C-alpha cells in the first residue's frame, strides 16, 4: 500500500518567527526544563490554552 501525505498536516502547525523579550524566553525555558519539554512546545501549549479558554489580555 502506498503512503499518502496527510492533507491536514499544514493546518496543524505553521512555522513563524517572532521576537520575544529575554525575560519571557528565560521564563518559558525554565518552566520547560522543569516539565521536561521544549520551550517552543510549552509556549504553544500556553497559547493553545489561551485560545481554548478565550483568554483576553487586559491592556488598561
């Protein structure tokens, strides 16, 4: 049987480049080390939680 590429793979994740503050990077790197996952994965999980819970940032 011939393998076919997943047609939904591109919808699952997309590579982007963003600039983050050093303190933000260090915070997530420390937390990621404690959890045994990559900081990129931890940031993605945190942002996904924001999406699911419809969390909004207060800019007041």
